[in-house]
C-alpha cells in the first residue's frame, strides 16, 4: 500500500475529478437510508480494521520520526485507540443527523397561482486539502457524504499510509451500501502538483475546503479557480464595556483565553473600557499570570498592571495560538468597534455588557462571522451552535459564514408547482 | 459631462474601490428609514431631471447611430418617457420592500445556555458590469443600496452619457438622505482596462454581477479574483410526460416558447414522451407555425410532423433567443432527465405530468436552478417568485441560485446571546 508511481499528475487528477463528478450524480439521488447505511458501514469497517489502520499509522509515525518531525506534529499524526473511537463515533453521529438534501421550505402560493419554494441540494464535488491529522479523512468524507457530495481528499504527505488505510475502510462501507466507491477518493500521491491540479479544475470540483496553516490557505485562495471555504486567522476579541457585570467579565475573559490556547476561537486581544479597567484588570492580570499567560499591554495597561509588558504594533494583528494576550484600554465602544474592524480577522468577537444599546450596536456593527454578548468566544463552534458537526469555519461572506455544517455543504434550487399556469 | 481623461486606470479604479469600501461601512449601519429616504430621493431626483437625462441619452443615441449600432442595440439604449417612469417606479418599489439587513432568525437556546441565531448582513461592495441598458444603473444601484451594499457600476460605453446623468441624480438622492455619495459610483471611463481592474481587487470589491452577452460573462468569470454571480445560457426545457394533461401541455409548451423569444427563461427544446407525442405534437406544431416558430426535430419528430426540419447535434446545445424550437421525442422520463443533464444550462426546466412519482423524480433529479411541474418556464423570474425584484439569475450553486433578489445580495453572521456563559 505504498505510494504508486504516477507519471502524469495532471491526467491522474483529471481522472479522479471525472470519477468524482460521475459518482456525485448517484450520491445526489441517494436516499437518506442509503447514505446512513454507508456511514454506518464505514464506521463498522474502520472498527473492524483497527489493526490495519494502526499498522499503517505506525509506518507514518516511524517515517515522521526518522524525518525529525516535531512532537506536536507527531501527536496530531498519531491514531490512538481513543482517536479511532472518536472517528467511529463521529461517523455514527453524522448518520444520526437530519438529512438536509431534498428538504423543501417556504412553498408559498404566488398571485399567478404557482407555488414557489426552495429545495436543498448537494453542491456536487467537494475538495478537501488538509495537513497531518488523518482523522479528518473520515470526518470530512462523512459530512460530505451525508450532504450528498462526492469528495476528493488530499491529506498531508506525512499521513499518507494512514489516509490510504482509512480510504480502504471508506470504500468498503460505500460498496456495502451500494454507493459508488468513487464517491470518496483519497489522492494517492504526495506530489504537491496534485494540489495545484485539484484547485484548478472547476469542471470537476465545485468547492475547495482547505484546513491547515495560514500559508497553505493563502496559497490555495490565491491560486484556486473554484470557490474556497476558509478562514485564515482567528484574531478574536473580548471587549469589556463600561457597563459590564464584573463577574461575567472575569469569567468570560479568563475562559476565552485560557480554556485552550491553540484554537482559532481563542481570544487574542482583550479590550477594556477605561471606566471599568481599574476594577477588573488587576484581578484578571493576577489570574492570567497564575496560568502563565504572558501579558502585552498598551501604555495605559502597563501603567495599571505591573504584570504587562509593552505591546508592539504587531501584537494587535497577531494570532498567538499560545499563552500570550494583548490588552488595550479604550475610551469606549466606538474605539473598541474600530479596533476590531482594523485588527480583527472577522472570526469571533464578544462584548461583555449589561447596557442594552451597547449590546445591540456591537451585534449590528461588528462585521465578524460570530458576534457575541456576554459569552466566551470559545463557543464559536459547529457543535456548540447546534450544527451537529463542522467541516470548518468561514470568515468570508459568500455562501457560508461562521462554523460550516451540513447546510454549508449544500445549495438550494427553486421548485415551482403549478396546475398548468402560463405567463401572460 | 463628457468623458474625463484618466491616465492611470488602475490607480483610478483603486481609488473608486477604496471609496466604495469606506462608504460600505456607513451603508451597512444605515437604518431602513434612511435607505428608503435615499431611494425615494433618488426617484424624485430622476423625475425632476428627466430633461437632463433625456438630453444625455440623445447624445448617446446620436453617437450610436453615427457608429452604426444596430436597431436592437439602439432600442435598448433609448430612455423613453415610459422607461424613465419604470426606473422611478422601480426605485419606489424597492423602497417598499422589507429590509433584509439586521433580521435575526432561529434564535434558539443551546444546552450550554447560550442563544444562537443568524443575522442577515450586507455583502459589502458589489460590482455590476453591464452593457447598453442605462436603466440598469438605477435598478442595480437601488437594489444594492436597499441590501446595505456600496456599488461600483460599469455600464456599456455606448450609454456613457446616460449613465453619468443618472449617476448625478443618484448622488443627489444619497446626499439628501445624508448617506455618502460614494455609496454608488459609476465608473467614469469607457476604457476596457477598468473592467480588468474592477474584477481583480478583492480588497475593495466583494462580488461581481455581470449582465450581458455570454462572451463578456465568460471572460469575467475566467479572469475575476472575486466571486461572480452569473448565468451564461438559458437552454430551458419542457418535458411532456406520457401522463401529461393534454390541455396543460399545450398551453405550457406554447407559452414557454412564444410569450417572449429573447428572454433567458424561454424554452429552447421541447422533449415529448413517445407515448403521447402523436396526440400532442401535431396540434402544437400547427400552433407554433401559426406564430412563425421554426421547428427543428429529431428523426422521429420529423416523421410525425411535416412542419419540422431535421435538427443538427448543435441544436440541442443552442440558446436561440429567437422563434426557433428544437423538439425531441424520448422513450421516457429517464432519457428526458439525461438529455437535460447533458444539454441543459442548469437554468429552468419543467415537466408536464399528472404522475406523482414522475413529478417527484423530476423535481429531485433535474439539477437546475429552477425546476417546475406543470408551469411555464417563463415564470423563472424574481418578481414572479415573490422576491420583489431581481438583480440577475444565477445558475451556479455557490451562494445564490436562481433569480437573485435582496437576499442574494446579503450574507449572514452568527449572533450569540449569553448571560456570562463560559466553555467547559
């Protein structure tokens, strides 16, 4: 099961694309029962083939260690029994979600006599480009399958053997449910040219979802000839308004930074109204320092709390993904909103306030994919929002925005039911 | 008011873009009352400046005649008193539509205690590229304004003076309503490089909507670095099923072809089940020929009706936009659906049938932006669907599909209302 030698990457990818497009028709027509049977069969196949998958994963891990990959990357690469359980459980959860495809909404009568509504339909073929985590192979394929889409998956080269082993289980599950095994294809080459091909064949791929580092995503966005669902950065803010409840402010500001450091919905900058700063910042600073969070403040922050070092201009535009927090004291709501517009990444921003009009203005005027009042930014997540699962987060405004679940993997078409009506 | 000499088109377009982006913030915040006041003030300004606009239009018409533009193009270019009335009335109708911006839907509680919903928000800056019809200037600007978007408009060079005159009225209306006049900018150069700039500045323009010939739209889609809302072709089908009601079939097949020839939702190919063809086609052929529609048929059609000439392979892929119809007799629903998948343009397709399961399969399996049962394809239209107005039709699946009204000119963001919740 080692990498096949492929001489013509372009032709190989075109062939995968053509097969994905063909199988997408069968998948769009597939019944809910059939798709759920496939998801369950894939979960079963992975369960039965734990040993094969683990062996393949060991090969990747050994190669990775030999190549000197760092510990964090090796950790993401490893398929522990617990992670295999999660993959299997995730597929069963996707099977349990309602099927969005075919649902018709708002079937209203028009004055002409026709009845007009919208039916939810699959997008077609989804291309997923991701880095080292092999569990994405099953998660992404499962979500796309439920939404009626064919999938082309291109994982990181360091997870090559793991991904191929998972692909085998997926194909068994698809076949068992009488769906075309081409409905999920894992690219069987680590050649980087495969990515270039995949993002430039609009005839075969309808949308690309890249998951990974900012560099990868920027390159894909720049070069893709199809739509890309993505977010680049998560520079999230919490603004503690002058009219904040101090207990809520303390809990939210602490949770948003320290619950997890490496996630995109973690707060990177805390904004505090000058009127409340003396009453909340010293207490917060103590709590942050207890958790070994490094504080970088504006000049007024550094005057107020001795724990803070001076922030540089670059700090306000940095996603730390680490126990570092930048803090700025602002004269009020307007400057806070303006700071977020200038330095934010349109991901998730939260205001802590008891003032009705300030809450309302923040919700309306902050132009981010998630805007919150009195809640931790860490809630910006498909599961927490009730989407059932998420394939990624979009900070763009086109098509899908915020956490993207099954609905973001679909489109709609208009349906018109008539009784012989003609236009006059 | 003749064309200003612009030496650096790129810099000029960047400047327009920057001003559009800046004004889009004010527009996104603008209240419904303020946007409606602007729309009404623009309508009033156009009404008061009919003479100026008509004079500018005369200049365009004279230049057009001197250049030898054809009669159809000169007709589209002309702003008759009736067309000015329609522009004014259209703006007043847009003012009367509900404001989509700021509407919050599905604000549901989650197990964590947070309440999650979605708020509708403007897209930002919309670029419209169109050909000769100067009335598009007011229609498109009005719809974008109501949806809270700033607009960059690039009309056809032959309508230059008319568009500039309409732009003056628009600016007066915006100023009267205390909105930035940069919220609607009409590109003041006929240099073609302006289009190239406009579609490649994602930092200033969020989406491009091209309206015009297929060649223009193909070029824009190929070269754009931002999303494009578009349709290329309208190769629409009516399929008369074996179980069709003959009266409905006759009325719909006649209306879909002959009510107007030049519109994108006009039927171009009629598919007829072989079981019903002898009972419906001869009668339809007579009616078509009475209206001087040229018939091009498959071999079996030509055997059945003497009025038909043999169709070539190219006919099935052609949008005639003329009194020409291709007709194919098919053995049943499967071949009809397959024909539409191969030759259609994913615009609008209709089945005429009394068979429940055939209707249901057609609705589900035909992958077009509008699918209909027992209704004329001519209904595929924003007004007929109840969208209030339409900025165009999309045959793509990403973001907006089918007739695009105010909703298609907006996006959503997640709103989270909490009471101090943190993630555990």
